[in-house]
C-alpha cells in the first residue's frame, strides 16, 4: 500500500548582524527534535503505522528544508474517534453515509474498513501537522480546546499539552533558544503556514525550562570569573566564564562598558575578575547577556573546572 505522506517546509531565518553568528549544529539538533516531535504527533492524532521522516533538500541560499513524512500503514486510525477527530482538525466533513449507520453497526465495523470504502484525502495529512503546531502554542498553561471560534478535539489538546510538559519542543526550538535564528516557519504547500519567533516561542516551553530565571532583565548583578575571549568581527563583545553559575550556563556573552571596545579589556584577559553587569535578554528562555558596568581584578585563583 502506498504510504500516507505529508510534505512540509521548515524555514530558519536569522539576523546577519547577530554577534553570535549562526550555529549550524543547532539546526541539526532542531531537526532531531522535529523528528521526535512529529512522531509524537502521530500519537496525538491516534493514528498508527511505521513513520519515516527525511529532509529532502535545503535551498534558496538559506536554510529551507523540505520534509517528507511517510506513514506506512494499511490501517491508519486507532479507533472511530481518531477518524472523527482528524476530520475535525483539518476542517473536513464526515461523509453523510456515516450518519445512516446505527451505533451498533459502528461498534462492530472497523473504522479502517470504512475508510477503505470512503477514502480520506490524505493530502490533508500535511495540513494536520501544521494545525497541531499552531494549537501546540496554546497548551502551555492548560489544556485548550477553543481559540478564536475554532475548536480542537479534546484528545488532540491533551496530547499536545503533554508534549509541552515533557519538553518535546526544546530541541525543535533550539536555534531560537540559542539565538542562532530569529524565527522558524512551518508550512504545508498551498494550504497553511505558521511562524514561530520571539513573540511566541516560549509558549512551547515549560516554566522549568527557563534559563537562570533569577537573573532579571535590566537588573545588575556581580559575577566572578574570567574573560576568555575578545571579539569584534560581529560587534564588540567578550566571552566571560562565570564560576558561580551552573556548568551548562557559565559561558556568557558580555558587552563592553559605554565608550569602550573589546581590546580595552586585554589587561583582564584570563585573569580572575569580578564584574558588575546589567542583565540583557529578550526572554528568560534565552541565556542572559551581560552589559559590563564595572570590572576589577581579584586576588583569587578561580576553579573553572
């Protein structure tokens, strides 16, 4: 049997002036996350079969990836409710012939026997993935089934809510989290598209995925550590390793004091220092950056292991 196919485009857009450059490893992590997420979407749809996902091409001088998702199955729906929910999700009416069956007949008939005689337009399979991605942004705080006069099947909403709580979007959105890209787009050809950017990416992330939330944007804090890099090719900034932060978040971007450049900090390079710096970031799901206000050498050996 020919597999059910969904064809999607994933587009990553970035700011060419980004001081951090483009971390291409983040794209790989994101695609691995997409592979896991979309396989979970099959479960959310209560469908079944062998799922294969592959990137078919990257083109147009930027990172635009054509995805092919294949569901190899002869019986895609787990039960009647899965069929009805799928049709509701993609905005299709159930054939009227379904309505003339009695409940007893429906119980004893296989949904996939019925679908074989009343084929589903699985060109809408692509549309379903984009719809799930859009609805996923509404499930962070509670299971949501209504939005702007649209209704999501309850089982789909519960499944998407669970994916947020299980951190299934973190890898997918890693290029936005580490600020390699400014937005991601997902689209189904000629049908539907959705953009994830700084305005809405945090909707897919649990509260416990925030990065050092105790450091508030616009407030100043003291940090012990050392300057490990002086960079100016993409805007004046320093690499600062803070010793008192959790290991995954010790390496931070720091910006020079007003009127200074990176080279003004050569005398502090690789020396133990104490800096006072203002936190700057657009989201608590981003690693904080530091705007240096004061820096001084301290007479202490730092354990940076």
